[in-house]
C-alpha cells in the first residue's frame, strides 16, 4: 500500500514538472520570430521534447525530428535534428517508406513500437540501444510538417501521462515549425524583392550614367540573366523603316546565330510572336508544339528548352523591340521571373526613349544652322511621331496677317492647308494663352475644338499640345501630336513634346534673327549701292546737263542769227520740238535723281503720298482706283518723295497688269500687332488689283532687278526692285500674293512713327 502511494506521488510530481516544462516551452516557442532559423527552432523542440519523458537520467532517451517537403510531403533528409544522442548521433537512420515515421504520417496519428509488432524497427536504432520507440506526425491543418521520434534505451512502455503530455506538445511543435518556415519564406521573398529593387535601382542609374545605349542594354541584360538564373539573352530593337527586329545586344551564342534580322509574325520565332501580339510569352519546353515548329535556335551548339520573351513597349504601346532570355533547363522560368523581366524591359524602354530623344535633339540642333525653319519643323514632326508613337503632328504659328488666329505652319499630310483656328476659345489657343501643355481624350466632344467635322474626317481622337516658348518666355505657337485612338498621354510624353516644342521655338526665333540680320545687311548694301549710284548719277547728270543743256541755247542762237528760218514752218517746228525735247530730257533726269537722293526721313503721311502719286499717273478710262482707311493711319518716318515713288510704281504696275481689260485697283491700310513681338506694331498697306495675277512660279522673282513680264522698250524691269529697295530703306518689307479669286496684292509693312502702346 505504501508502494502504491509512493508511485502515485511520483506520478503527480512528474505531471507537475512536465506541465511546467510544457508551459516554459510554450513561452519559449512563442517567442520564435523572423530572425530564428528553422534549425534553431527544431533544436529547441527536440531538446524540450526530451525533457518531457519521465526518464532519469535523461541520457536514457533521445528525440529526433525530420521535416517534410511542403510540396511533395517527402522527408527532407538534411533537416535531421536530435537530442540525447550524445557526441555520436546516428547519421543514416533515414526514414523508410514503410517505417514508423511513414506509417505515422499516413495514419495521421502516433505509432508506438510495442503496439505495432508488424512494423519493422529501424535496425540502426536497435543497434544503438533503442528498445522502445514512438513517432508523432507533426500536422498543421492536415498538412504534414514532419515527424517527431521518441526513443527509450530501456525496455519499458510510455506511461499514459507521458503520452498525454507528448500529444499536447507535438501540436505546439508543429505550429512552431510551420510559423518558422513561413517566416523564412517571407524573409526569402522579402530578401529577393530587396535584391530585385536594388537591381532595378542599379538599372535606373545605368540609364543616366551610360553614354551609349548599347552599354546600358548590356548592363540590363547582365542583371536579367543574374536575377532569373538564365543562361542566354538578347535585345532586338525594331527598325521601323523595314519593320524588322535587328540584333542589338546579345549574351551567349555567336555572331552568326543572331546576325539575321527577324520579321514580326506568328511564324517568325518566339520573339517575332511576342512583338506581333505585344505581350510577354513564357515557354516551359520549346520541344512542345506549337513552339517547336517556329523556334529559332539561339545557339547552334546548345539546345535551349525554356524561353521568356517580353516586348519593349514605348509610349502609346508603340513597339521598340523585344527582350528575351533562354535556358537549356525545362521550366526554368517562373511567374516572378516574368515580372522581373517586364520591369527590366520598362527600364530598357526608358533608356531607348532617352537615347532617341538625345539623337533627335542633336539632329535638330545640327539643322538649326543652314536649314530653313520649315525643314527643321518637318524633322521635328517626324521625330515627335516616332518618339510618341502618334500618326499625326502639326506645328502652329500665329498668322502674320491676323495675330488673333493660329495657322498650321508644317504638318503631316493629313492636315489641309491653310488651316486657321482662333487664339481665343480654341484648344490650341488655350495652350498659347496659358503657356502650359494641354491634353484632350475626346477631340470630337471637346468644346474647345473649333472644327469637329475636320477632326472627324481625319479620324483624330486624342491630342497632346505644347506651347512654343522662346528663351524670353514668349509664346510663338503650338506643337501638337494627334492619335486616332483614345490615349492618356503620360508625364514623360508631355515633357518630351515640350522639349521638341522648345526647339521649334528656337528655330522660329533664330529664323527671325537671321531675317533681321539679313535685312540689316541688305539695308547696308542698299545704302552703299545708293551712294555709289548717287555719285555716278550726279556725274552723269552733270555731263547730260552740259551736253543737252546747250541744245536750247543753240536753237535760240540759230533763230536769232537766221530769222528767216522761222518763215519755214517745217524748220521752225523741228527746232521747237528739239528745244522742248531737250528741256524734257533735263527735267526727266532731275526727277530720276529722286530715287538716288539721300533719304531725308521725316514724319510722312501715307495718304498724302498716295494722293500725290495718283495725280502724277495717267489713269486709263477703263481702270478705277480707290483707297480705304488711309486717313486714320499714323505717319511713318520716311522720305516723302521716295514713298510717293513707291505708290507710283505699284499703281503703275497694276495698271500695266490690267492692260486693256477693265479693272479696279484698291489701296487699303490698317495697323496690326506683330505676331511674335506683342510690343511691336506695323502699318500694313495693301495694293490689290483684279487682273490676271502672277504665275506662282514667278512670285519669288518679281522683285529681282530687270524682271518684267512685258516685252516693252519702256519697261526695263527696275520698278519693283526700286520699290522694295526704298521700303527696306524705311525699315519695312514688301511681299506679293495672289488673291483667292483674281489678281494679286502687294503687302507693305512699315513701322509707325508713334510710340506703341
């Protein structure tokens, strides 16, 4: 009886001690965090489990843990951890397919060696002295996490209390192992993400640090191969002129393997397929159809089994090329690898776009000198369509005839000419007024669009427009790109177009500066020419005066000495005509000198010069002349006589153009603002006729010396040349254009004398 009480006391003592160990173990295990390795967690569980066995001393028992692969459920042999085995643990007690551990996992319950005589005991364990064994499956939500083995070196059975305590402990151990694995998985995933972000950051820095595009692509490709464990890779960039994928950068293979340009299509290889469909493609086995039929070998000597190809898509989904990686291993690439390659492809697109932009800027800068603004604008439009992947583009400029309107200066062929829109109330005008880019996702429904019927006709849907801002901050026009589908233009698109627009503004400003320089040189040449002509003409007039001036004197002397000659009507008439012609020649020579006299600039009335010139013209009865709005024009700083000659020549030229046909000549004037410099005003004088007009091929030649459309001995062709020269001496300019219906118009711009408001 006393022995029974003693056994019961020992049992109670064990339970209390085991519960304390279990409580402490639970607290210790709950503190396992992300920084704890799986092996550390397993060792803690094995050591704690050993303490739960009522064996004194502890070296009379041992514990062993094996974990299972979460995907296959097989034991992970390298995971073995033990406690109580001393300095020489067993090494080869690998769980067997029909052993105690496999049976426990299959049954999802514990297995005791003395209850299962049919299960063969592991011979190595029996040889090491183990006589009684138990195996507990470690399960979490039915998933096998591993197995926990208990071994007793004494031939006894486990007590009910030991089994009860172990039943509780293995549940805690399984959860601890599961959580530790989850932590490690999160840590590994997090570390991989950190590595990926660092590599992406390195790729971003490469874009700004590398001088050449090929160097940048080479580094991005190196990063891709390293991150996703690929063996070979390449960049192929699209040649848009021939629509082929051209080799740019390759790692692995030979020059011969990649020398041929690839077409874009279903049957032109994996890269051609990715380019055609504009989407990534991941192939686990290139031997499988349909890829086996279209795959183009990357390396002539090595068979590739897996491939991952990602298209390089620029703004608006425009194709720039394809990035691909390959491997001789089957199913070498995962979905994470695909996402990583897509991220690197984005970095590559940025590098390609920046390289294209720099190339375009260099090309445009080179053309600023030695090329006309229209040639520069045409290049800018071509580069904008390429970089932004849009079919249409146009550069708008303030209309020089009406600063309240914008006119298309240069555009793709779809835009009609002329194409005018008002500055106020229009989409393009709003860009001018705010000096900020503007977007429109639906041009037809946009109330700022002034000609929706034309937008509908051209099939335009969305637009991005940037102002042309010169170095002084003045808006000179607008640069627009237009898409035929709805598109949300990005910030990069906006910055790129603004950059190109600035170069367009520079081209306009530079052209204006060159025109001013040219005009200054022309005025200097004219001044020197007039000075030389003045000297020559003065000398000529002096000699003509001496030679012709003697004629009236001689005629008068003849009639005085021979008065009888007056009785002969024929002789008297001839002498009188000779005297009159000589005097007329003298007067004509003196009047002609007005062209060459030094300019005495003074406030001069436009209307007065016009009326005086009109009085000197012999106007045919079938031609009428009228003036409009000349009275209100402010004076100009000019020579009155020479400005009168300008009107005389232009009206006389119009009369000559009308010929024998009835016609009308109208002279009108107004004050306009300079379309570029809002502080500058001009007097615009238009001399129009309704005659036959001028052949378009001759419009640029009418102001050349000796040009004339009339084969007349009286028309030497100097009239319009003199007219332009005189206007340029007054700081103005003159141009000619054919009217919409009949005739042509000479347009004069002169600076007003008054101070602009």
